[in-house]
C-alpha cells in the first residue's frame, strides 16, 4: 500500500514540475510574440517594474497587474491566438496537480 502512495505522490510531484515548466514556456512565448509586434519603447519585460518607493515595496498595490496587462495587450494584438487559453488551461491543471501533491503527502 505504501508503494502505491509513493507512486501517486511522485506522479503528482512530476506533473506539478512539468506543469510549472509548461506555464513558464507559454508565458515566455507570449511575451516574445508581443515584443515582436510592439515598438521598442513599448516592449514588455519578464518581471514587473521595480518599486519606486519603500511604501510600494512594503505594500504592493497589485502584484498580478503586470501579468494581466500583458495578457490584455497580447489579446488585443493577437485576438485569435490559442496561447492565452493554453496558459489558462495549464494553470488550472497545475493547480489541480499541486492540490493532488498536497493531498497525497498528507499522513506521511
């Protein structure tokens, strides 16, 4: 019985790592396509902008704002692209695998 539990645990761990890699790969390809379409002044960086004050550093207003803005800009330029849908599906699958990893590790 313990070997089955270990197998399930390693399956979910592997799926979690592969899913995270897929999310990063899809995000990077979306960012590269967006940068090809934008002018040099509008290019998108991988990371959000550095906080300009200590208050912004201690109390960030919206940590997901950068990523949502990039997704909105990408969908405006490439409205028929399947990458945002694949990214959303990968994120949901990653969350489910991560929950399975946590659930299979309970009781160890």
